[in-house]
């Protein structure tokens, strides 16, 4: 009985001294900043684009790159993914219409598909491992 108790105590102390979980890399390895500051104070991102005060990429003239005028780009489109749903922030039902399958061009039907005699002739397929006969003696 005393031997079992002594063995359990020894095993418990041995396990208590072990650290079972490894230390994660993010504790020791610090990621570099996504931009660097040059000696003249200009911030440059990792792709060598200069950044303005708000962090947008700018060209040599100081104009922002990649800015999109969304209202001008979507002008004239009447499709709306939330059309007909109540929008609580505006207090109204969303305008427009939801795109439907009728907006898609018609799929081919058997009546407008070409006949096999109207199809272009295909070049013969050269033998490949998939269509070679098996070697002799192979089952």
C-alpha cells in the first residue's frame, strides 16, 4: 500500500514539473509592421507604395490609387439584393428588384442544338495509358 502511494506521489510530482503545452510562436515572433517610415517621414507599405496620412496608397502626384466612385459605377442598375425588405436604418423598404432567372439568357434546347452530322470532325485520339490494352498476362 505504501509503495502504491509512493509511486503515485512520485508520478504526480514528475507530471507537475512538466510543461505539457508548447509555447506558441506568436509569443516570441513579432510580425513586422505593414509599412515602414523613411528618414524623410514618408510612410511606404511593403509593396513600395507611398501612403498618405490616412493610410491610402498614393501615386507620385499624391492622388489616391484604387478609389472607386460606387454611385457612378452602379448608376442605371436596378437590381438590388435586398429589394422588398425593410431596412431599419433608412426606415423604408429597399427599392429596386431582385435579379431572377428570367434575366439570364435562354439555355440551349434540343431544338436549337446542332445535329451530330453538323458537328465538326474531331481529330482521332492518340493512344494514352487509359485506352491501351493491358499487357499480356495482366488481369
